[in-house]
């Protein structure tokens, strides 16, 4: 993924998720975490569902190194996704 500076909101969040996936492919977890954190900031207020998915990804990456933070992220993701018609997302978070 290229430069995301010209994007905003949900679109920038989605682009950063893609960049994080590329970082993980290169086994660069630190960069992926930074990109996902930024993606969460972009998506949190405009797309609760995208934010919930990003929180899920962050939590799964942090579970072995920061379990308390990961649990907090899972809890927030569940709150954001509680009214979604996407049952598979809620199931994945549980």
C-alpha cells in the first residue's frame, strides 16, 4: 500500500489495515501494530464495525505480550459490534 496521507476516515483506516497486513507478511509486527493503532483512530468515530474489526486484530496480536490490553480491546470491540447484523463478527469476538 502506498501513501495514505491524502485519505481520511474509513477509507484511510481500511488502507492502513491493508498496510498492516503487508507488514505482517514481512514479519514486522511492530509496524503492523502502529498501522492498526492509526487505522483505529481513523475508523473509531466513522465506522464502528471497522473499528471493531481493527480492535480484534490488535487484540489478537497483543494477546501473548499484553494480555490485559488485549482483553480490553476485545471488550471494546464487542461493545462496538453488539448491534451489528454481522453475526460472524460477533461470534469471532466471543
